[in-house]
């Protein structure tokens, strides 16, 4: 057992965990943050994507013990107050989900994609979104509405970052 | 996953002593292969030695003749690094094509090279550029490092600290990913430097990454796609499985070599 302190969605949490605890299990079992889904558990599907220190990682393929001191954001942590994050709203508006199982990972991956492209000043094309979604599998939608959702959210997030300047 | 003891040393010396003191220790550098392997009970190390907190393990150093990349530098960091993009763009592109974005945020160059998966991308760049693997004990030339699939010259208590890539006048990588796993079914790295050409092939060989002498000779004579027309890739040396037989992979190797030459210009 090792004691770790991690900031999860802006709140510091300290827990004793066994060294083989995966981040996904830590979030779901220890913290009861069940928005992060575990689909394949073999690093393929991306349903478990969360942000660690601002970048998307597969929480089923990271040891919680290695993240002592890190900032973790899950899908529960992206809305502000009662307002959905633009990415969440865009998935709702564009019907970017059917069963919804992959959606938490899609939203976390989508935010990461838009953040990276905007930080580098690159244009996020439809082709780029499809390529960036390499590690997120949806078995319902055929991806069309997911891609549209991320395109829409990207436009709104660009407006937000301009307004903030 | 079986139980394990996690260590996070802050120096290479401490990492080596944690590793040599362990019953069955493994280095954790990014975990994108090791952790899935442990989850499937294909590996059950008694101890994990995480090298990511060791100062100097992350980053790119340019001495004018070579780029030295710290072992714990992630694929995303190499792909985005301005120096790598300027000096060895073929290497940056290779790093940006490994796995998927989330995997690239965690997976590291040292982990990939130490693991020597027969379908991994980095071994082709290390062998193709004639890089040097720098460890806690010594420096190992790429030609002496890879010893067959999942096998390297690394000793049990030896840790990769960095990889030094000599600059090349032309270098590029082309791969044909398996449509499902996205691992290379054939990946070819070509590099030209001072008139000599190296060609390294991953994904296709029955015994892991290898250099192809015939293609190297042909390209040393003339660095062009057509120079490869009359080279032979032996189907008997290729992996043969449900994803593709030896003849199919042998053809892929040649096609990928031509694409790499075209990209390298």
C-alpha cells in the first residue's frame, strides 16, 4: 500500500492504494467517479480517457500510484457550475452518441484534440478529427455525428479562448 | 493484475539498485505495453521501477551532429519537438504515428526500444539511423542492440537512459498499419548520410527488426524508388500469420521502402 495525493477535478484527495491499482479503478472504485468507463481494458477503445496534467491518457493503462501529485480531470469535472462544457453541449446538440458508453472518453479526447490544435495554431479539419480519434472506438454511431460534435465544439472553444484574451 | 511493488527513484543509480535488488524487477517508462501485458498475466514483475521522475530522462539535446533523446521522452513530445522536426523530421513523423494520441502522451522512446516489439516503430528508426543506445552501464550501437523479437542486449539490471541519433541528410519512415491493431505489418525506415544508406524493416521480419542489405546497396548506388525495382525481399524471412503471409509481407516491405524513399526525397 502507498499513500497518494492527487487533485481530481480540482479537489485534493488522499488515499491508501495498492501499487497495482489502475487509475481507472482508482477513479471508479475508490472515488466512485463512474463517469469514466472501462470498455475493452486493453488500451484500445478509449472509453476510459481522462486528462492527466492537461493531456489525454487512457486511465486503464496508468498506475494510480505513479500519479502522486498529478492533476486529473474526468468527465465529471469539465462542466462549470451548472453549465455543460461546450464539448458536452455539442455532443447533445449533434446527437453525437447513441448508447453513450464511449461518450465520456470521446468528450475527454475531443477536448484534448481541440486544446492541442488551438495551442499549436493548427486548423482542425474533419480529416484531422477522424485521425485523432484513432484511439476512441464507438460501435453505434459510425462516427459522423461525433466528428460533427467536435467540429462544433472547436468553433465555440475558439470563441471562448478569443473572448478570454 | 498481480500485486507488485512500485518504486520511483530520483537517480539512475537508485533505479539500478532498485532493479537489481528486486526478485523480478521491470522498468516502467510509460507502461503502454507493460501494463496491458501485466493485466493479461503475461508478465508479473515483483517490482516496478518508474524512471520518469529521474532528472535528465526527458528532453532532446542537439550537439550539432546528433540528437540525444532522453529515455522517458514521450512519443507526443518527440513528435512535437521543434529540434527533432527541424533536424530529423522523419523521426518526428514516426513518433507522431505510434498508437493513438492518448498512448503517445504516455508511451516513451526508451520503453519502446527496450521492449523491442517486432511490430514497434521506434526500433526501425534506431537501427535505420544507426543510433546509439545509452544505458546506465555503457553505450550500445544499434547494430548490436536488437537481438530478435522482444530480445535486446540489455542486461537485467541495465536501464536505457537516452538514445543518440546521428543526423542524416535524408531520412523517412513509411508503414502499413494492420487495419485492426494499427501495429506495423511492415514499416521501413531509410536514411542516407554521407553517401551511405541504411534500410531498417520492422513489423515484417520473422525475427524482429532487421537491416536489408540488398536495398541498402541499391539505394547507395542511386537514391530513388526505381533503384529498388530489382531488389529481392525473401518471403521466407518474413512473419507469416493470419494477417498476412510471408509473400504478402515481403511485397509490403518493398512498397513501404519505396514510399519511404519518396518521402525522404
